[in-house]
């Protein structure tokens, strides 16, 4: 049966119009809509390039609007990828999977526009390219960013959520919009220095945000800390100025701690910086300061009848227009056995360990005493260890670390067991590593305990290293190399780090000395020695005075 001529013409016309549209689009810049898809990286080609189609599942390279997916499960080595597609705009980036070698993806190359979320679950990733936002996005799971790159917000907002990391990082920020941070408990986010072009607002509701230098927040309109959020200013030099206004409330804290201090920034430093907050500070509730460095508020301070105080153990000072405050003096005693619980001894704290704990860390201005046991004992700069209850013995079953500026206060009374301070470290089964580590700037402070009686040749094992003799003590105390001599209270001692059975820290008395006897020449010593005799003398003296007075009267 023949088709009607009209039907045939219509079909031919439709094909012609379709072909004509394709031709026109090549010259006019028009494109047909590409179905948005998720592009899964396989890396099959081995060159790491985004443009190589065989690196993607299905043999199709990404186009604008696609979501990129990277699974680290099958990685057998760290992979370096390059975005060599110009002006690529993706609807999101997902990193998933783990591998036994902790291998990671590192992505560099051309700028990448992102209009959807960036998420990480398990996989390790380093994003080493500049990102431009084409919409509000959420960053989930803490993917790593290179601090030298940027995120240009283009007026859009960033929400950071649930990294679960001790410290995740954003690159330098530019543009307006806003940054909101709602990290999980005990996790944190570091804002990289150099983001001078950022003018948005920052809101921290949970977790800790580290601001690495004043340039990390540029000319931000303000930082609000609320809920369980905390903020840490990280200066790179003393007396840096922080001009962004702060609004503080909630159960978190504000701190200043420069780039070698706690959290993701490392361990406590030996020097103390002061940060000058010239921006306004407004309290919406009582708030805490937890810094290791000092904070001086010189901008407008509005407390709204709330208090701003230093938390227990914080070594930094809080200098407000209303006065200066420091951490309260605290004493703690741990007599029970909790071998899986850690103890942190803070500034102005004296902790007595007579029971058992896991790891004990002693910060600047803290003192550890007692006769108890810990797996490991670590002293930061300014931390003090003074075993016993004058004198006595503390035990570290695994390691003892005395860092630069830490102090071991060793009291000596006599050479008998328990007559001098001792730290016992490790056990014979630990045959690798050096469990006693003494920084060359650690300090040994020896003193003589009242009633001391020391003979020439007496030996005092102030650190008893129970490891085999082949595992030597690492390091020496400041100014006290092997064989050094020093004098305390007129008695000369020498020090050895290969004493005892070959790896103990031993002091040897090179002279004799004893505590002076209390002279029996006054009423008080006599009373203490023989109270009854004093009473008798008092009565006799009174009788003599009475007789003399009577004689004068008769005359």
C-alpha cells in the first residue's frame, strides 16, 4: 500500500529540520542538552588525565553538569590525576572506598567550577586545584585541600559538615557568601592563611575552627561561635592584630595558640605569643578562654552581664578592658585503677597519681606527683614531674618523654630505697626503641630533702630504665652531658646515663654531707627537746626574782 504523499513529505521535512538544527548549532554556539550523569573514574589508561575517555567507566569523559566519582578501594598506589579539561563545571565530587595501603587521590590541573556537594567517605584525597563555586555547596567528610589553592565563593555559601577528622583543611577563601561549620565532636577545620579577599560571615556551631593567621579570614564581616563550637586563633608571630568582630556564646571556647601548639597544629611551644583583638567582642552567654597563648582585647568589649573566664589548665592569660584573668589553681588526686583513661595536667594544676592511668601528659605550668603507674608519661615545655610525696617513685610501664623546657624535680635524702625520687620506666620485654627520651633542653632540678645524710660514693638511680642494657637512654639533660659534675648544698654529684645495669640515669655523690643539727641554744629548742625541764627552770627563776624583790623591799 502506498503512503500518502503528504505523510512522506512531512517525514522528509522533519529529518531536514533536525539536520538543519544540528548544522546551525555548530555555528551559533547552541548545544543539545547532554543527559547529566555520574562519571566513575577507573584510571585504566594510566595517564591520569580527565580528557582520556578510557580513564572513565563507559569510555566517556566528563562534560558540564556531570558528577565525578572516585573509589579508592582498588588503589594499589597513590594516584595523581590532572584536570586538563578547560572550563569544566561539575555537579559534585564524591570520594569513596578505602584500601589496605591508605593510598590516596591527588587531583591537580585546571580550575574546576562546582555546583554540587563535595563529599568524602573513607577515601583519602588531596585537592590541589582552584575551585569556583557556581552554587551553594556542602563539603562533607573532610576532603583535603592544598593551602596554596583557593575557593572563590562567587557570592555563594559553603557549609562544612561531619569531617570526623582531627583536622581537615580548606584552602584560601575569596569572595562573599558565608561559611558555616558544623563539625562532629572532637573534629576541626583549619582555614588557610592568605584568604585576604574573603568578605563573608563565618558561623561555627560545633567542632573547632583554626584560623591560621589574620589573613585566613581576610575582611570577614564577623565570626559567630555558638552551640558546641570553638574558635582558635593561630598567630604566626607575637602581637599580631585580629580585626574581625567576634560574637561568642554556647558551651565551646575561644583560644589563641600559635602554629606549634595543640590540636591539629602540633605540640606546645616554648615561647608565648599575644594576639591583639582589635575587633569588637560581644558575649551572648558566659564563655570560656582555653588558650595556651595570651589574648588581649582592645576593641569594643560588650559582656551583656556575662562572664568571660579562663578554663582550668589553660596557660594563656585573658586580658580584657575589665582586667586580666588566668586559670584557677587546681589539685587532683587519682588513687584508683583506670588503665584505659588518660590524664592531662594543665597550667596551675598539681595532679597526684597514686593509682593507675593510661597516658599522662603534663603541660606548661602543670606538676605531676605521686607513687602511681601510667603506661606513658609525656612532659611538654614547662611541665614538672616530682615523684612521690617527697620523695617517692612514679612508674611508666612503656615510655617517658621529657621535652625541651620540661623539668624533673628530683629530691634526695639518702641512698636507701625510697630515700630519693625515682622514675621507673618500661620493662624487660620491651627490646626495641628507646623508651627513655630526654631532650637536650630538658632540665634536671636536684634538691636535698630535709634530714638528708649523704656519703661519698652513694648512688641514686633517678631514672631506672628496665629495658635491656642495649636500649640506651636517648638524650641528656640541659648542661649535663655524660660524667658532668654539679653541686647542691655543698655536696658534689656526677651524672651518668649508662649507670646501673648500663642504661639508667644515676647520680653519684663525690663528697659527703648531712643536714645540720638544730642547735640547742634557745628556749624553743629546749622546749621541744624537754618541755618538763623548761617548766622547772621557769619556777626556779620566779623564786629567785621573788627573793631579790623581797630583799630590796626590806632594805
